[in-house]
């Protein structure tokens, strides 16, 4: 049976990172890609360059901030929805859902929530609640689903190099972690942690204090699988080499490989 590779990657500005994105696509050739933080209006999305690289694309952009996309190698993602139910008027472009190669795929960029406490953290939790509700409806559909993206949540202290200096950050707050745990209790599988239960494995290293060089990272990019896909999971990992490039994003692509649905 054919295996598919699906990756999620916060590019932190798609125009600035386009050469790196194309280099990664050429080397790793993922079948499905979820991108976050495009930081570009929809008219400036590099559709032609991605098509030349062999990828069909669906995207929802926003000037300077946010923005999400879904790419498919040799295929065109079929749009299901933009934005979460109940948030149709939200100007922040954070959620995109499509059917790709027999799988329902969501690319999401959950609000950061800093500074905590405050209105940005309140918005994060409100968005998370809407997402949890929609995730439940996706589960009930019975379809094979992957919820992939930058969740801006460090699930446990095992998912960060040293939690002490981050205790007042929105990514580690008990409310943020409780929301993520509620997703898992619905029946979603945290694929990266399932494949690496004990490893200190990270997806994000910020640009300050030589955190990349010291491997002072966080795990905030997650791929959650619905029950219909969980037995098909073969492996998962992080393409760390991308984070080591010049002028790169502060995230590295995070990926899974699974047997394609019949």
C-alpha cells in the first residue's frame, strides 16, 4: 500500500523564505504540506513558483500577519472550508481545510496569546474552544483527518528544553495545555509524541540567546490524527536541517508518514 508523507511548517514569511521552502520541497518531496504564518496577502502568494516545483496549492493570506496554506504534490487540494465555524468574520486567517489524496487535512495557526494575561490570551482560548468544537465534528464524521499546524502550545514540560524561564508565557499556561489535552481526550493521536514517547524532540527554536545552537527548543508544531488514520502511522520526525540554514524560519518542518487510505 502506498505511503504518504505529510508535513507542517511555519515558514514565518513565505516570500522571504521561498528559496528555503523550495529547497526543502525538492529534497524531501513531501506529498502534503501545511504552511502557517505566510505573512502575505493572498495576491502575493507564490503560486507559480510552487506549481513549477510540482505542487498544487490552496491558501488564505493576510497582509503582514498569519495566513495558512495547503500544498499537494502532483495534485490540487479541494477546499472544504476557510476559517472555523462561528468565526467567519474573524479577520485573522488561521484555519484552512481541504481534501487531499483521500485525507481531510487542516492547516491551522493557533493564536500565540502573549502577553499573558490579557486580551490576546483571552482570544487564544476563545479560538481554541471553537477549534475543539470543530475537531469533535470532524471526529464524528469518521473520515481520515489530520489536524496539522503551529498550535502555540507546549503540551508538557517534556516538550521544552527548560520550562523555568517560560512559566509566564502563554504557550505554557495551564489553560492552554488543558485545551490541548481535551483534544487528545476526544480521540486524536499526537503523532510525533506517539513515535517518540521519551525523546526530547523540538520543532521551534527562537532567534535569541543562541537557542538553536544550544538546542534550547520547544515542541509547538503538532500533527493530530483521527482514529481512522492512527493504525496507519508508520513514522514521524522533524527536518532539523532546515532550521540550520541561513535566513531560515525559527520553526523546522515536522512530518509524518502513514499508509494512504484505501
